């Protein structure tokens, strides 16, 4: 297994059931629930120097999901062009998430998740099996959909372990 396959597998292993579309919905609900229970002040908490605040982490989830949505769309439609990667830290540093209200970030996340659900539920199974080139690697549209879920769960685990105990 190469490094990319290991990277993908660590996220896929976090999905608790085979019904990954349902897990997409559930992880979205859990994310909104957690963020709805914290205050504006708490949302500015970072568990260590150089780590993202809870606001930055939520916008990271939204940014990443947007990138993954584009990749899913392109690959599902048969696009064989190389889809570029992105630097998550550069995106976070340029996001100004901490200047936004927590509610605006939650609303944005909810809209993006709803868009992902529509995209993935409406796609034909055969289109989700299409394989394309993303960030220098061959990957199917379906696997990218699953990565949205696993990536979200990964960050929910980090929030539970490294943020919530200190709020």
C-alpha cells in the first residue's frame, strides 16, 4: 500500500457503517450539534499554539468539502484533467474565520453539507465509480465522497479529544 492509499484508508476506516451516504448526513448533524452548543468565545479556542481555533476548524471542513465536491463532480462527469491539490494551512490562514460569527460558519457548513448530499444522492452509481486524477493520484468519485465523511469524523474526534475537554 502506497502513502496515498494509507492516507485514504485512515479516513475510510473511520466510517462506522457501509452506508456512507447515511454517515454523511449523520456526521453533518453531529458537527452542527457540537458547534451549536459552544459559545462565540469558546469558538476562538485553540488547544495549542499554532493549532486552529474551533472556528478555523469548522471553516476547514467547509473548504475541504467544497474542494472534494468539485473533484467528485469533475470525475463523475468523466473529466480526466489533473485536479490540483490545496494547502489546507494556507487556506486556513487566509480564511479570516475568526472574524466571522460562529453562526455564519455553521450556516455555511450546513449549506455545503446539504449540497454534498444532493450531489452524491443524485449521482448514478456508475458515475461514482468513475476514476480520475486528483492531487497526483488516481481516485474514484465515490472514494472522494467517502473521504468527506471520514475527514469530518476525523475532525469530530479531534474536537472531542483536544477541544471540548478544555471548554
